[in-house]
């Protein structure tokens, strides 16, 4: 899989990135550690070298599983983790980073990201200058190699960038969720900031595996997704039916067609989760799908039949 540079950092990332929210187990059902470890190894063997996690995913459990699965190939992989919104005071940033280093069984984190802006999820409002100062010091110490932000608006990225180099933005972004394109993407292009798209398959919807009457198990957070609201979900099903012939033409799955479209967008890389080795290996194949300009335009237009009807709130869920 051909690598790409992360912002201006010199760090080389794979355009398909393994997401590990599910590895933390909380807010997911049916996740087994042994299967997650196999999935991570399969992803690595298929060419995925970048793994995204966060301290809040299972209160460090996701990070621990990454450390267990990949420590023997640490020099060949890129770890991206995140500090949560309630740990943005300078001393708490340092404590969180040290915990993540221990969980990951490593002495450096390649990309360390602010998970949500200060003030979100009832967190304390901490000036971004203070948080960035702590992150810059961690970078100088070699504990982290690059700084990123997640769920930030264009204005918030620009403010953070006044106090240090920002090499990535991690927004929710998929063919069916395109809020980042409105303002933040152009800033990222202008300033050579990599976009690491999460929920790149719209939490599984773009795989086509959820039928018109799908119901999630109790405890699965995806039931709160706005895309599963009745009127939106009807548009989703129509769009998927229009995408299927294009996927068939390229002899690929619906999911990999959506991922191939996504990594063809400006500055964009796709974070995608996997429950098992088979899914991880399948996700990697998306990097091999070559879409023409005509394909990209057709897929774009189909996606807009879903996204044009969504509200302006950037958060994907009705929590």
C-alpha cells in the first residue's frame, strides 16, 4: 500500500488506517480481544501500518490491545492516540500521555490528538494555548512526534495552529456524512493538514449489510446515528442500490467503493474498524480500487442524495 505523508511531519501513514474504537469494547457488542488482536495483525500484513486509538476507548483497553498485538513490529507501524476533552489542562495532558504510552507499551506516540475541543461533553473550558503548550513540550521531549486535532471546526483548527504545528484533523467523514467539506477541508488543503476520516463507512451503513428493517442490539451506540432516522435511512437504501452497479463494475464491495472514493478526496485518509482478520484484510483492498473522474463524480452525486437532507450539526449521533 503506497504511503502518504502526515501533514508536514515526515511521518508516513497508510491511506487506509485501522480504527480501534471497537477494541475498547465499551459501547459495542460482541467484541473479543483475541479476534481484535488477529484483526490488527491481519491489517498489518495486508499493508495497513497506521492504527488510531484514544485513551477514552474502553478507558485504555483499546490502547492496551494495540500494544499487545503490535509491539514486536513497533518500528514499522504508526500509533495515533487522543487525549479526551476532560484532560486538556497542561498537567492532565501530560498524565494522559504517560498513561497512553504505558498502555501502548511504547516510548513514543507518532500522532497525539485532542479528541474533542475543550468545553464539549461538559468538560472544562481550557484555553487552547495552554493545551498546545503542553503538547509542544511533549513533542520536544520526544514522547509524541506530531500534534493533531479531532472534531474541530475550521476556526478552532486555525486558533490551535497559532500555538504550534497541527498536522492532522480527524472529523467524521464519509460519502454519507460530509460536514467537513463545508469549511474545514479547504483550510486543511491550504495548510497541508492531513484529514483522517472517522466513521468512513458511516458506521457500517456503506457496506450495505444493514437491510431496510435493521435493528441494533441493546447497547450498540449506532442505534443513535442520525443516518438511521427513518426518513434518512430510506434515502440511504436508495443510494446504496444506485452504488451497487458501480461496485460490481470494479469487482469490489460497496464498502471498499466508498473507501476508495473517500481516499481520493483532497488530503483525505480513511479510518476503518474491523472485528476480525477477514474484515481487516478486506478493508486494505480499498487502496487498490482505481476510480476514474467519471466514477468519482457519479459516486459524489449519489452521496449527495443522502447528505443534502441532513442538518448542519456536525455530530453524527443523537446521544
